[in-house]
């Protein structure tokens, strides 16, 4: 029985509808797996694109074949920090990216280039131009090359009148390829661990490797405290090497430690227990030798 709370008009509509359904011939239910013929299909999501990237040096149409690191960031405008969505160390990568706005960055050592990119669909090719070259450094004494593990380099960018205004990188090894933006650089070469230092101003040109050899005037001396010339050296001796003006250049301990010094005059102080011995000596460039301090001389 129909509830008395139900409005009469709604009850009559439900009853008439029920009667019409009862009189209508039965039809098979549509297959649940098949959509109704007139049902609206959701639009297919937009396809992304394969983005082909390459880079060239300024003024050179040939692509860069090595040394590149690619990073692709999502471009959020001013909304926040962009996140890396793709990365590659290939020279010319092909990256699949969904539709959107991106920032592409190609790093070539300390140099690089950036470009904004919009992906809508289909294949996309982008080429970035980098103004960069490289430095390759070495050291020598006269015509003799210095062993690479005995010399190191620091590379600076001049700022104003200060040639060492900003350190780009220190402890650069001899023979190492250092990729840099085009421009002028100040290089400091250190031979050994003391005062054998040479400096040079070098220019890096786009697309070229600038090779430079910094020539030192120095020698490596072996310090010894001996009882007599040519005798056996005393172990555990503390040596101090000073300039004639008294500035300390190097302090070492051992039976026969080696020190590399720039050409010039020096004083060595040898301490063995409570005893102190001294000697003056001269360094000639390229002439490696022993410097003996006689324990009998005070």
C-alpha cells in the first residue's frame, strides 16, 4: 500500500509509470561492457613529444660531441622552484616529454646555455649555442716537463683590478681539460708545496682548447743533518727553511726530507734534540741536489 505521507500527484506518477513498464514488452538488457551508442566518449589525452637536443659553439655549426650535461626543468614561471624532469649526458639526447612548458639547460663544464621550450605534440628539435672553450695546463723547468703530480693550478676570473678576483677552481691537475666560458683568466701554478709559484694571464676562445705551459725557476733540495760531509743523516731532525730576511718558507721533519724552492738564497735551521745548526745555501733553477748541514758547525 502507498504511504499516506507520499503526495498524491507523485504517487499517481509512480503508479502510471509502473503500469507502463508492466505493459511494455521485455527487451534484453544492454551488454554492460558496451557503452550506449550515444554516450559521450572522454577526449583522448594529448600526446607528448620526442625532443631532440643538440648544442654548438658560437660561430661553429658543428655540434659539440662530448662534455655536455643536459637538464630539463618544468617551467613554473614565478610559482616556485623548477624541478628537474629529465637529465642526460649524451651529446645529442632524444627525450620524451609530456605537453607543457620547460626550461632546457646545457652545461659544458663551467659554461652553459639555457632556453625555454613549449611541448605540444609531435617531434621537436632544439639547438643551443654555447660560448665556451677549454684550458689544458702543464708545468716545466726549462725544457724539462714537471711530473703532473708535482704541479697544480688555480684558475681565477679577474674582477676589476684584482686578477685573482674570483676563484673558479683550485687544484687543477696538469693535462686536465677544464671547460670554461669564453674570456680572460688568471692562472697560478704551484710546483711542490712551498714557494715555487708562477702566474699567467690566458684567454679562452670559443670552440678551442688553449694549451699553456708555465715555466718555473725552481729546484728540489734534499735536506740532511750529518756529522761529516757525505755522512749518514740523523733521523728525526726538524728543518726550517727561511728567506735571508727571516720569513719561514717550509718546515719539515725527517732524516732527509725534500723541499721544492724557487730560485734564490735561503737559510736552513736544523734542530736535533736541544742542538741547533744552521747553513746558508742557494737554489739554482733545475739543479736538484742535497743540502747538508754539518752537526759540528754552530
